[in-house]
């Protein structure tokens, strides 16, 4: 298997698609460009728009319940996607990689790398915006990185 976003044309498509979503307000359980989205639905929509064969729908869970959980439905979701692999520490990051962040006690936030270290995410209070992995706000919360793969 090889990385889904290894193809330069796909990376350009991801960059263009990400710019379209900037400014979309944060709305839980939604994935509508400029209408509203949450972090998981944003990543799902970006990957799908770039042709990733997504066999699973994003999970639906209550935001209040997840903040106090010590396990992570987000991690369970990512690890249930057959062509999504968790990367070892030290692996060189690339566009399309998915980064989970600790919110509360477990990973409950997701972003997608566009041009490392720049990632796109949607978060309450900011909406859909770009962030940087080297920003202390995100660096101290970074949990794991996953890569979408293709046969």
C-alpha cells in the first residue's frame, strides 16, 4: 500500500479544497462547506472530495460526553478504517496526514495536514481555520498521526 496523498495532483486538489472550507463555522455533526462542520466531518469531506474511498461514515457522539471520556471514539473511528494506518513517531509527515489532539482526557480533535506543519481543522470558537503543529497550543496537545493509504 502507498500513501493516498503521494500524488502531487491530489495534494493540489487537497490544498484547493481546504481553502474552500476556510471560514466555515463550527457546527457539531455537520459537513457542509460554508454552512457548518465539525473536525471529523471536515476531514471526511476533504478526503472524499479528493477521491478517498471512505467506507465509513464519521461517528456521531455527544460533545459533552466525549470531553470527560478517558477512551476516544475518534481513535476507534480512525483505527476502524481499513486503509488508515497509525504512524510511528518520527515518521516524516506529509499532506493528507491526520493528526489527533488531546482535548480533555483523550484525543477528541482532528486536523488534516495540508502543507506540513500547516493543518486545517474546525473547532468551537474559531470555525474552520488553518493551524500549525509547531504552535505551542497544538504542539502540547498533539497525540497521534494517521495516514490514509491506497492499494
